[in-house]
């Protein structure tokens, strides 16, 4: 069976505004991974220092990076560098399916199974086109695409939207290392077409979390003002998350509400 790897780039503790919240968000992300209907996956997490996990799992491996922490910049260079390190690690270990997963987003329980079924010889990867934008503070969820949210598909907003198939012996660069060639998730469709390659549509969904207080683009990126407007629109057109929707991503509404607004902040920093 071709290996499937989730690759997570974790912000350095020195750059976090609230490290216990970073750990809690990562735990929720990994809960969606552990809930996969296909349990044949592994997760690589690139870190400067190891977080505490609520549920240790032998399929989760930490990859410690060798560069010093630098202050966060507008384009989140540390995250990009960590993601490419993890992609290189997967390639050097023989390749396979790779999904870059932000440390606060959630994946549908069917993601691994859907990717295995949809991505074939004609593809260099696959994209999630439909999903939800979720305000972490209010648990209001709006569908993507939505006309009030620019009408764009899920992958145009969320970086946790695609799976590539790394083939170290591939005949072209984009076959050997699709992640390195496709680069920004905003342009996967266009770049794949420029190289004469196809992307499968993944018949599953994703959850793009915003307003966590730790999203880089909420507080550091060049689109911070746009993000504030986006969050307001999510709340205006969204609906309260229900149990069925939460369960689709391996979550429970009651447990989520423990974090908001006081659950995480009440945990002591270490």
C-alpha cells in the first residue's frame, strides 16, 4: 500500500501568543486525523520544540528543525520552510501521498480513503473544492464556496486543501515532487495545467478554522484586514455547528465549546 502522510508545520513557541492554545488546536487537528476511516496514515510534525499531545499516537512523528527561531514575518517563511522540509522527508523515504495540513484546520474523516480512491496515474494530486469556514470563537460555520464569501472554492482559501502523490522515480519534476512545483494552493489548478498534468477532485470536505488568535494571517499577514472582514461574513452567513457536522471532522460540539471562550485560556502556560 502506498504510504499516506500528513505534514504539519508547527509555529515556534517563542512566536506563539498563547502556547497552550497552539497545543489545543493541534490536538483538535490530530483528532480529525485519528478519526480517519482509513487508519493507514502517518503524521510528520516539524517543530522547534515538541508540544504536549493530549493523545500520544505512534503514527505521529516529530521532526525537529535545525534553524533558529526568527520573528514572524508577513509571509510566514518559517511555516513554508518547514513544509518543504517535510515534503523532502517524504520524498527521501520513498514517496507516497502527502497532505500539508495546517495545525488548526480539520480534515474530513473520509479524506485518506477518498484520496487513495481518486488520485490515479493521470494525476499529480487532488484538491478539495468544497468545505466549511469555521469561526473557532463562535463555532459558526459557513459553506465554501458561498456567494457572500467571494464565491470561490475551498482550495482558494484554505492551505489544508490538497493531496499530492510524490513519485521519486517519476519522469518529470512535477511527478517526482508535485508539492515543490505546485507551490501555493491558490494556483494548483493553473500550475498543473501549465505542466500538462491533472488534479483529481477529492469528493470530501475540509474545515478552515479562522479567528483562533493564532492564525498567522489573522495577525501578521498582509491580508489581516481582509481576514477580519472575512470572519465577520462567516458569522453573518454561517450557522451554528451541529453534532453531525462536527462528527464529520472527528469533533464533538460539547468538547469544542469547552475551549470557547474560556476553556483554553484557563489552562496554565508552562
